C-alpha cells in the first residue's frame, strides 16, 4: 500500500471515510501511497502471494472438495481494516448472478496476515448457512428481512484468529466483519479456488479470464 509497485490490471479500492460499507468508492483505482485502501485484488500477479496460493496443502484441500480436473483462481484479494477501524461489512454471500459465472465457486482460503481478535474485525459466520442456498438470486448482501428471519444475529459465531492462521469458507456461508476496535490493522488474504471449466458470462463488461493454479495429474 505504501510502495510504488504496479501490476497491469491490479485493482485498488479506498475505504469509505464514513466506515459504511455502501459508501466505499468505486472506480478510483490507485490513489498513491496510502494505508486507507480497503481492498487490493489481482494478487496472483505477485510471486509471493502466488506461491502461498499454490501451497501443496491448499491443493490437496481443493482437490478433496472440487470436481476432478484443473483448478483455477476466481480472485486473490487482500481485505484491509486500518488503524481507524475500517468499514463494517454486512452479512453476505460470495456467489449468485452478481459474480457472473456459469457455476458458483465453493472454496475460499482466508489467511490472517495480522491478529484478528473478537474486537479486531475478525470474520463472523452463520454455521451451516451454506446449506440454505442463495438468499437472493443476485447474491451478495443478505437482505435485512432474511437476516431477521434466520435469526443470524443470534446464530452468528465469531472466528478470532492469530496471524498465520487460515479459515476455510464455503462461498455461500453467510459471513461478515465489523470494524477493528483495537487500534491495530487487520489484513486478511482471501483466495477463491474453483473448477477450471467455470466461465464468466457477464454482459456489461468483457468476460473475465481466470488464472490457472493447478493442472490435473500434476498434484502431489
């Protein structure tokens, strides 16, 4: 965030000064060295992040959960909550028409780069919620009436982690994170693995292509 390394196609998003998820600006891109970025994407372009995603353990996990064949990366993304706390992210799912794919991915590997205690912006999940399917066909933020109907506030479980620990998430699991109240930064690196036959079918922009992570027959 404070460096000047730039990769073609790299994605940057500043955090909202208000701390409101819906106020996060879109389309600004690189705004110079700053610790106020909320999200950095396309980290597969960095050799250190790529090496982490291609960890043989993660390959074994992906092959145990995904269909046989090649495995691609949907996205490699850093989520950042700065010392001021960052934004509160509401209950949401990572799938649906919003993602514009022929098949929704089902595996995310979320690595803590900093400690994330209960009051430090840790992930919260509703256990078993992936079995409910999508809350809406569009996906993304779960509507307030469904949050209430499913009693998510009572069922939600915090997942505090120490730096270096990893959380495995199904894309349909309801998850959220509050602001960090510790005065410390919270960085989490999320990689989403998927069947390489998955294609992008979005219409408003040119279809995306996806980075190949593992080839069939080459795994340990």
